[in-house]
C-alpha cells in the first residue's frame, strides 16, 4: 500500500534520511564552532576565518528544508507537490545565499577597517557605510528577483522599470553622485587624509573630515572651508604633510663698495654658515646679478626635517650668523638709495649771470 507516493517503508527511509541529514549537519556545525574555532582564530589566514563566519551564519531553517528535500528523493510525490517542495527549497536556498553574501560583505568591511588608525577610520567610515548599503541592496535585490522568477513571475518588466527609474534618479542626483564617486576616489587613491596640511589654490589648512559629498578643511586663519569632492579633485593640491624635506630659497644684496675679493668669498661663507646649523643640507650660493642697489646673491639649502617651525628657526639662525659674519668682514648690506645728479646747461647759466648783472646788487637796473 502506497501513501502519497511511497510505501510505509519508503516513508520511514525518507524520514530517517531527513533526520540523519539534519542531525549530521547540526553536529558538523557544532564541532566547527566549538572545537575548531580556537584553531582557526589563531591562524593568520583570513579564508578560514571567513569560512567559520559562513558556518556561523547558516540557519537551522535552511538545514531543515534541505534535509526534507533530500529525504523526498526516496518518495514519488505527485508532480504538483514535488514542484512546490522544489520551489520551497529554492526560496530557502536563495535566502541563505543572501545571508552568506551579507556575511561576506561584513567580513570584507571589517577586515578592511581592522588595522586603520582612528584618523583613517574617520575619513573612511562614510564611504564604507555607503558601499555596505549599496552592496547589501544589490544582493537582496538579486535574491528577490530570483525568488520571483522561481515562482513563475515575469521579472523582465520589473527589471526594465528599475532600469528606467535608476536612470531618472541618476540624472536628478548627478551632482551628488559625482561628489560621491569623487569621495570614493579620494579614499582609494589617497591624495590626502584626515590631518594632512594642504594648499589648494590660495587656501591652506588641515583636513578635518572627508565626507560623501564634501571635504572640510580648517584654514590657518581659523574658519572652516567646505569643498565639493568633485571640485576638489579638479584642483592642484599641495600636500605639505608628505614633504620629506623643505627647500629654502632666499636672496640678499650687498653694496657696490664691497671689494671684489670679498664678493668672491660670499659663496664659501654661506656654505660654512649653512653647514654649521643642524638639520640642513647646503645646495648652492651664487652671485645672481647686479641690481640698482648693489650686488644680489641667491642662496638655496634644504632643511632635512619638514617641520615648518623648525625651518623658521633654522633660517633665523642662518640669517643672524650671516649678519655677524658680514659685520666682522666689513661687508655692508645694500639698502635702497636714490642719487640725483643736477647739471646746468652752459647757455642757461650765462643768461642767468647777465640778468643778475643788469639788475645789480641793489635790485636796480
């Protein structure tokens, strides 16, 4: 006697198989999560960590439906009921795949943020949150479409409608999307990070926050500057924090009365002065040109530590030593002067003398 496509013996076999599959999978899950968990967590390989997380995310409803579906292979139910059971298993399978995909996304995000400093976390959280949202949205959208298609619903029109709606939304939010993708480019390419001191056109300041649409900079004068990410990437950005050393270029002028031998020794004097100061590397010192006020020299050197305050201290010491050396050597710095040369024309001077004689000392002709 057959009941619902199988004899009592086949029903008993199907039930036994279903119970064995369910119990076996649960035991395997328990062993992995208890006995192998410590071993997996001590390894440096992230693949086994991801596998452990996927096992942890496997729900018992899916295992139950899978067990019943496997047990049904030993029966011969009516075609309609078999189709319902197959579709039910497919729906649970798609939901479980969606849950696994969510676990993969969360694991990838956690791995990416694991070794980041607090400053880096602040600049990346907005973009990471956006990526997390859209990735999960795509996963569950695909899961829902697959389930609807498995249920016999035509999803072609729905996909076309979603495409047209996406285009309309994209056109309406194109400015926002440009800034959002620009923020993603900033995070991946890293032209600057939170805390970096940058110069953008005529503005200078420290990066305070990198958001989805804007980047905020605290200027040296105290106010907060807000730049759209897309506009910011189109500018020429000077990142001073990544400077390895600072180059200092300055000039001075000595008077024309300085002797030729003294002028020839200025370059060697400048080398001695620069090299006597710590954290410096001499580059060059040359007589640049003859200007209206005197003889102009140009000096270039490097400060090997890029700190701005240190650079100013070093330059101050060099200038003071240069002033002292010039004073000892009797070399005078030039200062702006103007000389007025007055010359009388001979004819005009003779006319003036004749006029004085005609008038006379008393003023009478």
